[in-house]
C-alpha cells in the first residue's frame, strides 16, 4: 500500500473535474438550484386554498368564520349563496361552506353544507380538515357559559411550530443528492477509464486494487463532501431552514453515504459497456431509494414488504440519521446503528468493487 | 543470465477462440524482438499476457524471472497499448506526471526533467501543456510511447508503436529503440509492417495464435529461401502447423 500512489490517483481525479466545468456545475450548482426550487415551492406560495363562506344568520357563523380565517393556508371570502355557487362552478374558489340560516323547519336537521370543487384533492382535503376543526370549536365557544374560548395548546417534543415541510425534507435532500451525483459520476468516470483503455495501464502498473479503489474513493468523496457542505450552507443560510443538531455531523453522515456510493459506482460500472447503460442504472439504483427511503413518505407508512426493502437501502438509514440530527438534535451516540449500517454498506461495496477489478485481469 | 521473457507452451482462450495456441519462445535481454502477424493473429493477446494484463489459460510465462501476472515486476515493465489509453482531458505533462507518480518517480524536479526530455525525444516539446484531446493520432501515439518510456523500464512492450507515424518519425523512433537495446533494455514490439520487422534482432511470425517461426531475420530468409521477409512470412504461413523446431 503506497499513499503516494493513492494520492496521485486522487489528485488526477480532482484535476480532471476541475477541467470539466460542466460536471463541476452539475455537482455544485444543480443541487443548489433544485433546493431553491423546492424551497420556493414550499415557502414562496402565494396561492392558498380559497374558500367561500355563506354566512347565514346562526350565532355560530361569526365564530366559524373567525376560526377559519386563522388558518394560514386558507383564504376565506364571505359571499351570497348564488354568487358562491357560481364561483365554485367557475373554479374561482375551491369550496363553499354554507352555514345554516335560522329558523329551520321543525323536524329537519340543522344543516351545514360543504360544496367542494373537487379537481384538486389537496385543496379539498385542506378545506375539509379546516372546517371539521373550526365547527366543533365554534360550537363549544358559542355555548361555553362564561364565554371563554377553548384553545388547543400544542407542545412539540421535537421540531416546533416554526418547523414546516421544507425543514422536514431538507436533510434528506442533502443525502439524496450526494448519493445520486456521486454514484453517477463515479460509474461514468470508471466506465470511461475502461473505454479509453487507461484502466489497462493502471492494472499493469504497480497500483494494486486496494489503491485504485481507495484513490477513487478519496477523489470522489472530496467532491461529494464539498457538495454537501455547499448544500448545508445553502439550506441553512439562504433557505433558512430550521435545524437543531450539529452541522458537522450532517457533513460526516453525508460523507459516509457517499463513500458507499463511490464504491457502488465502481462495482456497477463493470456491468455497463456504454454511458447510456450507466444511465440505465438510475431507475434501478436511484429511483427506489428516492421513493422508499423516507424522503417523501415515512418508511412506517409504507406497505410492510416495502418497509423491509426500505430497511435494506443505505439512503433510508442516512435519511433517518440526517433527520435525527437536524430535527431532533441527536448526537453521534444515538446513531450507532445508523453509522454501522452506512460503514457496512461502504465496506461491502468496496469489497465488491475490488472483486470486479480483479476480474479485469481475466 | 536468464532470458527476459520465457514462454513455455502458453495458450490463451476466449471462450471457443484460441487467441494464442501453445506458444513457446525466449527473448534474451538487450534485444529487439519483433512479433509479426496479420490482424487477429494474437499479437495483442500475447503482449497483454507479458505485461500482466491478461492471465495465460495454459502454460507458463516468465517475465524478468517471475510467473505472470505478478505485480512485483510491474515497475520494471513499460507498456504501450495499441490504443493511446491516456486521459484526454489532461495535458501531456499531467498525464506523464500521473503515471510518473504511480511508478514511483520521486521529486518534482526529476519528473519535470524527464517529461521535457521525453517530449523533446519524441518531437512533442511544444505540446507538453496541451490537453490530449487536441492531439492528432500520431501525436497521441508518441504521447503513449512517452508514457511507456517514462520510468526507464528494463522491458518495453510496444503494441504497434509506429502506426500512424510518418517515415521520418518512424525512422527516428527505431533509432531510439536501437539505442535503448544497446543500453541493455529488452524490447518486445508488435508490428505488421515488413520494413520494421527487418530492424529487429529476433522475429516471431504469428498466425492464428501459433508461432510459425522465431529467429533472426537473416535466418528466416535463409530457411525459407526468400530474399524478402514478406515472402518468407507467406512461405511459412503457407505451411501452418509446422512446429518451430522442425523448420
Ligand atoms: N477480450 C477478448 N475477448 C474475446 N476475444 C478476444 C479478446 N481479445 C482478443 N480476442 C480474440 O483473440 C484473437 C486475437 O486478437 P488480438 O487482438 O490478439 O490480435 P492482433 O494480432 O493484436 O490483431 P491486430 O493486428 O488487429 O491488433 C482475435 O480473434 C480476437 O477476436
Ligand atoms: Mg493488436
């Protein structure tokens, strides 16, 4: 084992990337752009769900409207019945809440009508949940003898009222991008090494397989680390996501994850003969991890067989750990299992990478 | 003194294809050995086994006293593959510096001197700091050769080193090869051109993976009764399967 040779290999990779402006941009600029886009989607939205309320004359009405107006994602407008029905027909509002008009015929129930436009399930869902929260509260407040308002007082064990969706997603995006880009870049570069024949020069040189894998690992994880530092700084300083844990731990977890990704890239590149075939690995390697690793849907909410599958994916463990650090502020001591899994994955992939390199001298 | 390369009944198969078939030869130290044969005859396959990029399927192949493949002799061998096999996005200097470090050349100063010297030997002085993707085929060929010569190996294995070069450059390269041989280096060079074959000390005729003959050019001419090496080759090729010893 010669560190001089490992270093030479690492420096060569770094130099090649410095030359390759476009790839450099892919590593450093693209994640920032995507993160900005995601941030904008979550935070920049002026469009909220629009609800028309037909007030009626019940004593309830005032309370209900007041409560609905407190819901930040809901834009409430009071309208006449006819006007409201036309508005929902023209999709100017997403729903109409018709509060009862008194008196009602004896024997008929007091009716609250909710008419939903319905082509946007998320808008409909938002309205239903807001209304079903507001109505009972309004009733209690109205009948409450001393006129005291009933209040829900949330207390967060972790996170807090200021934490939103973006804060929940951001830690996993860092892991996902690091994994994705590093995997892609390593497998393409290694494939190129094969295609242009330089791998043969390496194989017949004094370099041994361990040194080749290590050199690649160091070269690429260097970029991955820079990438994840850029992403962490961007999400914290520009997107201003809320977090509690230690940022160096975030960088460290990402680093561990990418070491595995580099080795997986070397390993799988042995099974590709063209760059297009490397791209074909994306649906196999990247997509399942993107879907199942808990970025969008919590692993617990998946069907059981998919949960088992998710447990086998390194990104699942990385995401859990990243969230544990950034949202719950957990430290290294609480993440022993996660670290073990990530290290185990990296080592297993390094072993596989060396096996495929051994096949090179067939 | 043992021969630099000793092949004893070496075969190499790729599935059903016998690319090298029971090849036996010896290459003594300090000679230029030319491996001559048509396309697909197994030249590259044999050279790759000699440098340790390919494992013989059968037989024993000793290079610098070690059974190949063996990384222990890697630093004493220089290999120029048939295709350039360098990094097109790096400059010639960066390519050479990379392989220099891999081969344990120490000291920035020493490395720089070696790079300049090789570039001037090979007519690439003005190109040292250009990226290789700008190079013509002939220039790439020389860059690749520079890379093989870099660490001053005892055994040089060159796969068709002069393809794509003009006659002037070709002649100067052969003069350089001769100089290296005189310094005691051993050269194993594959070629399909007859004029180059004539410049070798020893010549092996390869066809269909079999070594038809292995001797000095003069002896081969004499044995076949042909004044021309090309005719000598054709004469031998006309009688495939004759064991070398019976010629
Ligand atoms: N990696 C490989 N897999 C399968 N077959 C191979 C492989 N390498 C070489 N061969 C086969 O071995 C035979 C000899 O090939 P080789 O490249 O050694 O010929 P060559 O004499 O170098 O030809 P050329 O002058 O065209 O370079 C050919 O039939 C070729 O198809
Ligand atoms: Mg060849």
